[in-house]
C-alpha cells in the first residue's frame, strides 16, 4: 500500500470521500456559441442564451455546477464521445442519424426550420424554385442533412459553413441566394438586425422527421447513467412551468415540447 492509499485508508478517509464527491459536483455541457438566441456571447465575452439558461436550470435542479465547454458544432458528438463534456446543449435536433451515435433526453423544445432569402427574390423552399441557386447552412446541423437529402440531389448547390454568422455574411454579400436555419435564430441573429433589413422568411417551415428530427434535446453518451438524473430534472422543470416561463421571456410564446 502506497502512502496515498494509506492516507485514504486511515483517519482521513472522509476527506478522500469528500474529494471524490466534489469531483462529481460539476456537470460539463458542450456548445457552439454562435447561434443566438440559443447560445452566443455577450459583448464582454460571457455565454448567454436560451440553451445556456436551460442548462443552468437543469444543473441547479440536479444540484451540480454547470461548466460550459465550447466546441465547433460539427465536432460536438465526437467531443462528447471523447468525454470532453457530459452532455451536448447546443440547439441540437434529435434525429435518427444522431441517435445511432449518442443518446438523447426527451425533446426540451421544438422550433420551426425556415429558409431566409432577399425580399423580392420570389424564392421558395422548393427544388423547382431553387434549382441552380446556392443555399447556405450550418455544417453538421440537421438542416444540412435535410438540404443534402432533398435539395442537393435536385440541382440546388448546398454550401456548408462552420458557424451561422458566416452564413449571414455571405447571404448579405450575395455569395449565396438563401439560408436555412431555425426560425428564431434567423430572427434574433439576422432579420432583426440592420444587416438583415432586406431579407425575410421565404415560404413555410420545412418538414421531415427523418432529417430535421423530433425536437431539440440534450445529447449524452450511450448508456450514460447520468441521463436518468438529467431527464428527471427536465421533467420537473417542464412540470412546474419553469421552462415555459423562460420560453415566454425569449420568444413570447411557449416552444417547450409537451
């Protein structure tokens, strides 16, 4: 027995146990902070947004400290599998493809997916309207899966970007003709800002459960026993109305999945 083992085996065993418990008091969540209003950074560099507040509520209900780990969106699942954090909390839609790699909690909220284009362009979210056009989308997103499945095979050029701000910059510059993302992200991150004054939603929300999923939840490693505690916290926060109240604060409507 070495000295460390002897220390823990002796009168100070309680200290060792307290240290082990303390190590479990932190819950790490991975996100990409370029997707307002869900996750972004304030002017002074602090993380902010709907998902960040959702995560804080979950951690508080679990009685653990939230620690956020920033990562590119398309690398979130590999980073989770590599144990860089305990859960993905980054507006990630629950899809059949992703469920092959990781587990999810039940859906926390559901946001429509919509196309944005220049006002007066008369573009619609159909292959007939977009044939020969270029559409931007966030790399690694469920929206990208939708575009590649339904549009890229029908004469529409799909350009993927590492962050959402790049999509909007190229849309304003005319390098792409349209962009596809969650509707609230488009409103808060682009349409409500001066850069988006000449743009608007184009057509109805997109729909395809296979690629766009069944809502947004927290992604966790396959078989992670912590999932039950996270799910219990989510269920509790839905039941007491905390999530719905937060939704009204951000969106003026209840987008929480029932």
